[in-house]
C-alpha cells in the first residue's frame, strides 16, 4: 500500500483540484480515483512545472511540446475525453471497466505508459541498460498505480460521476479533504 505521505499528497491534490475533476468527469465512465491517482502522481501532486505553468497534470503532449491548458478543468476534461473517445483506449476496455483497478489495467494495456521513455526510473532500468516490452511497461505502470489505488480507495468513496451522483461526490470531496 502507498505510504501515508503519498496518500496525503493525493488528498491534498483532491482538495485543490477535486471540484474541477468532478466537473470534468460528470457523465464520464472514468472513475474519480483513477483520475486522482494519475493526475496527482504524474504532476507531483500539482507541483510540477507543467502543472503550475501549463495546467497540464498528465504530461499531455502537443507535437513535441507539453500542451498548455487554460484551466485545470480544461486539462481534466481533455484527459477524460481522450480516454473515452480514442479507439485505443475504448478497445482496451477503459470505458467498460467495472472498477478502478480494471480501468487502470485497461489504460496500462492500451499503452498509456512506456517505460523506455521514463526518465524517473533508476539508471539500471533505463534504456539502453534495459529495453522494456509493451507488456512489461503496462505491467510496471499498473502495479505502481495499483499501490496508489489501494491506498486512496480507503479514503475516497467517489466512483463514477453523473447528474444523480454529482452532489454526493462534492459532499464526499469535502469530507475527504477535511482529513488533510
């Protein structure tokens, strides 16, 4: 399971960006916890240069540069739309996943992450010292994020969001962020 510091980092991210995430996920099949885990971890809990200066919490590229979003909600909406409209994610089962773990696995299997381009890995695991297959990259990404899901799902009881659950999601957000 993720350390308490990691869980607190994700809860702090939810406190700052949760309302924008909920708005972007309204009527989307993407689970709140999946977006929370990916967005908070990929942006250093909202502190990375791209998060602060580009409102980009997922390292989304536009050509060879990181894409700039006008608002955090724009980034979260783009991410949700990408995962629900791109055939590679749809065909992998992202939109039909029945729980956050299955959804994270589908995202990983669709090729969301490539360990060969991850500059945060230890030198011994970076290319050219190690060449990762697509399946190894997917397994690594899923197993890392599963640890974060295990931790955050103990505190966050927000699932998929739609017009009948949005008020409850906002109330739950207030309750979980009071823990931080």
